[in-house]
C-alpha cells in the first residue's frame, strides 16, 4: 500500500470516528429542545403602568400567549425610591435643605447633621443618604447594607420611627446594586404559576453563609434556573466553587447569557458552569434600548435567529412600548410577538415550555487524538501535491502525529483542540480547492469536452464534500459542553477565511502555469506584472477587489458593512421557510462560481476562470466556518450546508445557461 492510500485511509478512519461523535452530539442536542420565554418583571411593571392595566392582568395575558417564566431582580435603592419607600440623596444636598428649612422630617438624620462640623460636611458631601420611616424597609436595608458595605463606610441611624443610612459609595453606581430579594415578589410570581427565575447578584466580600441564604431562598420557591445579574457570577472570585456546589447539589441550572464572539462572559462563568457539571441554558435577550429601537417583527426575527443559529433556549423578554400607539395596540403587539415566535419555534420542531439544561458532554483525549489524525493526513496530501518526497512526508507525518497527540494528551489539551479545529478549517478547504484547481486545469487544457454538465456537477460536489468532511471533524472535536454553551469558542476565524484563498492563488499559479520551482513561480509573477492591461483585466480586478472587500468586511459577528434592509428581509424569508437558512456567501456567490469557473475554463477564458475559482473558493471554505460556530445546532449546520449546495448548483447551472446563450448570440458556438 503506497503512502497516498495510507493517508486517504487515515482520513476516512478519522472521519468515521468524527461521525460517531457527531451522532452522540446530535442526540444531546435533541434533548435540549425546549424554548422558554422569560419576562423581565421590572419591564412588565413599567408596561403595566404605561397601559394603565394592573400587573396581574398583564402577566396573565403574557402567560396565555406563551410566556412561561418571569425574571425577578433583587431590590435596589433605586427601586425602593421609585416605590416611595425611601428617599435617596447626597449628603451635601440634604445639608443644604436642612439649612434652608430647618426640618428634614427625619429626627435621626437631623441629629446626625447637628453633630457634623463644617469640615465633616465637606468631607462627607458626596456620601449617599438614605432615609425612611418604614420599619420593615429599615430592617431589610440594615441587614443588606451590613453585608455589602464595610463598617467604616456605613453609618446606621434611628430615632423613634425615623431611620437613615450614611453610605460612602458612589451614588450613580451603588443605587442600582442588588440588595437581596423581596420575598413578597417571589411569592407573587410563583403563585401565578410562572417559572420563577431570580436574577441573583454577587457582591464584594460575600461569605459562605450569604451564599447559603441565597440558595435557601431558591429552594423555598422551587427555583429551577438562575440568571446572574451584573458583571460576575455568585461567589466570584473566591467563593465560586462553594456556590456552584450548592447549585449542583440542589439541581439549580444557570442561565448563560449569549454574547457576541470575542466579548466577555460574566466574570467566573466558565468556572461556575464547570463546577455545576455544565447545567447551563443559553439565554438571549435584547436590552431595553434595543427593544425600543427595533420594530415588532424584527424583535421576533432576532429571537428566532438566536434559537436556530446559536442554540438559545431562554428568550429574555422586555416589553416594547410605542408611545405613538394606543395602550391596547401596545398590549396586542407585545402578546403577538410571543405568539408569533411560538409559532416559528413549533414549525422548527422545537417545544415551548420550561427550558432544560444541555446534557453534559465531553470527549476523551484518545478520541480527540483519533480525530486529529485526519487533519495531519490531509496536510500531508497537500504537500504531496507539491511533489514532496515520500521520505519527507513520512518524517513529517510521524512528527505531526507525535506532536498533536502530545499536546492533546497533556494539560494543554484545550489549546490542542482549538489548534486542531483551526487546522481542519484551513487544511480541508485547501484540499477541496486543490481538487477543484486540478479539474479546472484539465478543462483549460481541453480534457473536459464530453458531458460537461455531469462532469461539472461531479467536481462541484466532490470539492465541497472534501471541505464538508473537515467541517464534520470540527463539529466532533469541539463537541464539548463548554463550546456548545459558548463558554469557550473556536479561535482564528480570520485565518480560516483568508489562508485558503491565499492557497488558491498560490496553487493555481503552481498547477495551471506549471511553475514547479521558485524561479519559475517568480518569473510568472513578473510576467503578470508586465502585462499590458486590457479592459477585461481591469473589470476582473475590480470584481475580485470588490468581492474581497465585501468578503472581509462582512465576516465575523460584528461586520464592518452591515446587511442591507432588503438582504435582512430575504434572510428572514429563508429562515422562516427553510428554518436552516443557507449562508448567502455560499449559495449566491461561492457555490455558483464553482460551476461558472469550470464553464469559463472549458471555453478557455483563463482569466475569468481564475476569478470565478477565487470566488468559488469562498463557497468551499465557508462550510468549515459554519461548523466552527459550535454553539449552533449540528443538524442545522448540516442542513443549511446541503441547502446551499442545492441552491448554489441550480443558480450556477442557470448562470452557465445564460452565459452559453450570450456566447451563442455573439457567434461563439458552444
């Protein structure tokens, strides 16, 4: 058996292992099939106030529409002030008021101010002053503030039925900090039959007993899931393991807020999720500002996109208010948003109800090694195309296998997995591109005259299938809870987009122009530079340049050039029609260009064949990029890829038919 056959056998074996892992991943994803709509209680309170309806009426209507959960935030100084239970000011303002009126209506605070010197007043001028006459509120705040503010920064005042607190904290920040839950709110939401989801908030200096108290409240009200509020998780940084162990012991899930790739998760989330056995549910919601910015339909589309493309299973709902419309219209549209999204979800084969955590899943290191063998073999096949000797390939293969196995079996396993996944995203598309260029070269040299359409379709599907094999392996080696929940993610997206295109240019020149050494290669480059430019050269260059700029600027989660309104409408149509929306760059650009490139090669239009092949390479490499988004449902990634192939082939064949008609009309017979 020669080396090439050994390499192909190794790739097939690795692919079989990957497929076994992929099937296991799909089984886990199939269990993670219930979407829950969770309303933000504060937003719903504001909405009830706007419409003039009582909160219970609004909650009941939203529940009937399909909202199963309600998220309750902790009490804050701001919320207590809005409820009329406390007054919050700066000490300098309170002092000025006291000087003017001589009466604050709070004897405890007045006595305190009388004891301050002018120097003290200047020193404490920006301290927060909280005053109240409600004994229950005083008791709650005394307990909460004592935990969250050091003794040297907190003064507690009381005289009769007058109470006050002097707090050395920045007002703009501290008034929005959580101080614990109002259990009356928790009981009220639970009594209405909702899934109660507390927004637990961490604080500096939190102790074991504080965490235990939180968990006791969660147990008391039968809480299934918690979404942390603020920038970090409960117990961060020193007490994460303790908090997570209590969550795991009591079967409490954690909501993991979906963030764009490259943005930070809540501090400590990676550790917390790991310690809980990855009992995580992905959460997506629009901010208050975004909710008011987008129209009703676009909000629903964004929810649905998160569910289908990013495996989100909790939709965090804030009420949208349109001041220009009637109260009843606003109620009707907010209810319609839930109902419309529910209909889309059911059509996609998912359920609406109480969300369940994604089943925990991890790959053994030995399985990861077996999967990685495929990319080593594929890399050697590429080198073999350039005439590297069998002996050198054998040496490189041994080094590659030992190196990859070593890093995957070591404590640097995480780095190894990401490196192998990145290698798959570059090597397999490059191998598919190499196969395509070889066939393109045959057409340019007159070896593809017979039964063109059949040959072109065969080349089309094989080129894409090679990249698809690499994509399935990426889906397998990263089939781990932390990637599927997007606690961690694939790295090197830009490399996987650009390097295969560079390979296409290099290999095209090497193969088509037979520049099999550096001198010949450089000579061909100089020949290109010395060309007398013709109009078609300029046109081809402009097409390639514009496509390249659009291509790079549209990649990633926050593209420089945003999709147009028409394109967004078209995307929405495809999402609701096919569910697994094929990627635009594949079925409208890359895949059709593969077939058109072969046709132009058949007609000996070598310049256009080069440009079309370059665009076609985008279709090949985009496949592995789709699967690099491991948080997406695997079956959806597979379906959207296959849809792109079918649509791309149809568009490509139509394009060939049109070109053929144009050539015939210009007296150039087919």
